[in-house]
């Protein structure tokens, strides 16, 4: 089924209609962002999935279930919903994205969205890529075909470790082995691995990854690089939780597919990269409601009694 693209103008229309659609809800930026996120997800993933997962406490996917009734846990789930909708909105023009959106309906969400998160990293770095259509065939069903400068094509496979997974050498090694099986033998390969945030506090993490990388790279010369990435969540000055994406590139010096872009594929994610290559729902909402708030403040000042 063909779905007409949602434009930034459409987002502004959703924001303007919020007070009429939800007269009993205070039009805070968080409420408006959640509303437009739900509309985007209903459009591309479907009503059944949204009815099951966006209700706040009765969802079917553990990734969108608060761990407790604590305000922090609830806000983190809302942030995940907004982040997912942003990815769906920003990646809708990428070849193969619609097939990836369908996967979200039936797969574990934490595992399924890793491909979208990798695509987000690539788009923020203004790189050319496409999602690879599934053929149910080993070494053909990798996730993304990346086109580096000089038209150098790299086959990418995205994996994630679930939050509940224990950190061990075998855990990381088995993830890389599974990724290799999906990648062609005759083309350069790049593996993205998303690490659970809970692993970051483990003092053994760096040593484990270094040890696994050394063994893995010696045995897999067609893998040119591994990019480990993770999220760090922090509270900002406005009381909202910010999810920062961090990464670490590991080059395989034994690879037979060496290219000068390896080790420098990604750049630190800055506000400039977001403004240039990504539409943030919070920025759109702020741009839409701040002028209205300023106008209300001016009217209030005009109507207030003047003291001479």
C-alpha cells in the first residue's frame, strides 16, 4: 500500500490542530510531540500496533513499557516513542524504508529499530545509503548498503544486545559471528553493534571489546570495520530526558578491503549536523508555539495597567 510522505508542513498543521483535537490536554511541548509522534507511527506502522504499544502501561513490547510508575521511567518511554517517530519521519525517503517499518509490527522493537538507528547515524553524517530488501538468503540479507566517497560500496549489518543480556566475551563474540554470516564473502563488510546502556558502567567493557576485536579481526579479513554505538540518557535543564548517541570506530588492519574512509566514517553528533540533516520534533514544536507565546505575552503587557 502506498503511503503519501509526511512533510514538515504536515507537522506544523498537526501542531496547530492540537488544541482543537485535544481540548482537555494542556498543549505543552511534550504533549504535542507525543501527539505528532503517534500520528507518524499510525501512518507508517499501523493503528493495531499503536493501539497495543502507545497506551503507556499495557503495551505488548517491553521496550515501550515503563519499568515502574516512577516519572523518570515513564518519561524515558515517551522519549523512545518520540525518537522512533523521528526516525520513521526522517528516513521515509530512503530506499527500502517501508519494508523496515513493516518489520516493526512483528519483531522485538529493541532489536528491530537498531537498523533505523544506524541509518540515523549515517544520515546525520550526510552519507549515501539504502536499506537492502530481504531475500531470505544468507549473505544477501544484510541490512544496509553504504556508498562511501569515491563510490566505494560497503555492506553493513546492524546488531544490538538487549538490555537484559549479560556482558561477557562470548556475548560480544557471538554477536559478531552472527553478523558475519549475513555479509557477502567478496565485498567489504562493516558491522554496527549497539551496546546496552547498562554495560557502560562495567569496568571490564573496554578490555572485553578489545580482546574480542583482536581475535575477530585476525579471522575475518573481509570485515573492514566495527562500529560500536550506544545511548547515554541525561536530564536537561528543562526537566526532559535527552538521549545522546555515542560511538567508537574499530578498524581491522588485517582487512583486504582497506579504504581511507574507514575509521572516519562518522563524526561527533553536533547540533549543526542535526540542523542540516535531521528534523527534530522538539525544534519544530518550539518554532511553532514560541511565536504564539510571545504574541500572548505582548498582548498581556499591552493590557496590563501602566504605573507612572
